[in-house]
C-alpha cells in the first residue's frame, strides 16, 4: 500500500540535481573509479572494456538526486545474465555508503531494487522472475521515488511496453552524493556490457538539523535483566521541541568508574522527531519475538550493545563527545513484591524529571507484559502544567523601533517559592538564538522582556520563534513550558 505522510516541518536546505549522459562526446570526464575499464564505443555507448578475466568494475559520478527522484537508462548485455554476470545501477549513495541500487540479473533473471545499509544489502522490490531470461538483453529501466519514500520500478525490453516490477515504501536515506554503475563478470563477458541514455533528476537533503543537546533525548526505559533468549534493550525519548539528527548519538556504560564502551546508534542519517521513541538492542528479531507489540520500525539494531549488569549499572547517552543523559540503575529500584525480576524493565515515570531521581522510575506493569519497548510507558505520568505559567504579550512583534509592538513581554506567574529559572529563545529549526534568562532566582510573579535580538545583539530574521521557560527547585517538580512568538518587520 502506498504510504502518505503529512509533515509540517521547516525545510532546511536542499540540493537539486538534473543531468543526463548519452555519451555523444566520447569522454568520461565526469566519471571516476575504474574508468580504465570502460570506454565510449563507436555507437556512442558506454561499454565495459575490461581485461579478459573475472572481476568487478565500478564507475561513479556526483549526483544529489534522491527525493522526488527519477532515473532512466538503457542497458544492453550480450549474454544471458546470471549470478556471476550481472550489473548494478547505484541510484544514490551517501557519504556513509548507504543508498539504493537496481540489480539486473542474478539467479532468477530479475530487475530488482535493493537498499544498502552498512554494507548489507536487502531486496525491497522483487521484480518479475525470468524477465531477463534471454540469450541477449536489451532493456530500459525507469525508477521513481517521491519526497516521502514511495518507490516504483519499471522495465521494458526493446520495442515493448513498460512493465511494472513492483513498488514499495522506504525512506531510510534522504541524502545522495553519487550515482554509479558496477559490472560483475567472468572473463568471457568482460566486454559485453553497454549503457546509454542516462537521465537523472531529483533533490537531496542537506543536513542542517540540530544535534542533541543536554537532556534533549533522555533514557526512557531499560531492560537489563532479560529472560533467557531475550536481550537487553534501552529505550530513548526525544522530549525536546526539536527535530534532531541522531547520526552521532552513541550508547555506552560505565567502565572503571568513567563513561565508556560507546556504540554508535545509527551510522546513517536519521531524524528523531519531538516525542518520538526509539529502542536500541542487539537483535531486532529477538526483541519482536519476545515483545510482540513493539513497533518494528522504531527498533534499532546495534552491531554490539554495551554490557549492562543484571544487578546494577549505568546507561549513558553521548552526542558529539558530550554526555546528554545518564541513568544509574539498581535492581532494588524495582517494585519490591515482584516474584521475579527476570524480564521486567524499569520505566521512566515523568520525562520532565531528572533521570537520576530513583523515585522517577518504576517496574513496568504486569498488564503491559512487564515491558513496553517503542510504546508509551505503562507507568508514565506527567505533572499537570495545564495552568499557563508563561504568558507572551503580544504574540507577534515587529522590533523596528517604530513604537508599536517592538518588545515581547514575558510574564512568569504562579511559581512556588524556591525556583531558579531559565528563558531560552530558539528559532524554528531548534537552534538556540538567545539565552535571555540564566539561572535567575524567581519570585512568585516575574516579568522579562525580549527585544528581538540574538545573543550577539543582532536583529533576528522574520519567522517563528520558540520561548522555552524552565524552572528547577531542590524540593519541587521541574517545570518546562514553551510558547511561540512571530517576528515580522
């Protein structure tokens, strides 16, 4: 089924790509790689012209097309392809060598779409069997992907109509750096691959999203004493108002009294939305077997997990060499009347309270199966902050010194005694613009002002801005509220 996602985001930056190559110029100046194994023949086609020996030859060129992407080309192989003689058209590959490619040939003589992730390939469109079962192949292929991740693949033999090979949904990767052609061959096929009329268009995402800062992403649930056959898991939660790029996020523990044993969570590109939950474990299949309600797409499989002791230990999250959250757990934090602790996770109760507060953790409920990976915690509660403690006047300011709505007034009210507060101004991409108030001891009623300037005293651009109020007390609950203001000149 075709998937449709409605997203309301601020688009950061995009690269547009549109190029074609019919090899009429008889040159390969735009290509790199094994260019010595290729030539433009007398018919103005790109020809594999390798040595008469078995091997794989690979050429590539810059291409940023992937979102709203369209790829078309003609391919000729003067033989019946097999698992030893086939070609791959690498539609898009990012800097981490992740991407998508079409394989023509193989044991079933198919045209198929694959996804490549960490040098592991998986078929996502399984084309029609025996579509290429001919003594000589002369075929055209066409691939389309929309901005969301819906893919369609077509192919046609010469002088025939287009035939759909299938469709799928996959949005694992949204960046592209290169387009490539690779040929795998035996000695007798080393000069029998031909390519022509390549046409590519589309855009590519350029990563300008924020990376996680302290307490943006927090540890939300931990299973450190699984039943036999199951594995440890750590659940994390984006409690911020920002969409965060977690490609540099790492999971670790404490070793010899200090944070260590960090493992990358995701070597590719992934945006974690506000309020999104992700679970980290060593085996997706095992987790789904023992926790059948878990959402497959929210489980990340790590090549190896840090060790978490069955009795006590520390879970650590690090981003760009900065510890953003840590949780010291102990089996005594579980509900004391459980018959067994095996397979029972500790759940965070309130995402706004500190991770190191023992009273902010509780055993997952029996009704939830003693764990809730990828799902809302069974013991979740939230302080009731339905009464606005922050009021902005007006909601739209025009700080042009004309005497009309030049200043934003921020009223902080109904605060109990003993709180220190911060007021932070973020732009719509989650970047800190102004640390307006820093650790100020608050009264029960407080008023502050923002004049539309950033931390460097420069006027901010027109747009939507987020005012985040935080208040912390040694004895009371942490308070966090945010409001939106529009700046327009």
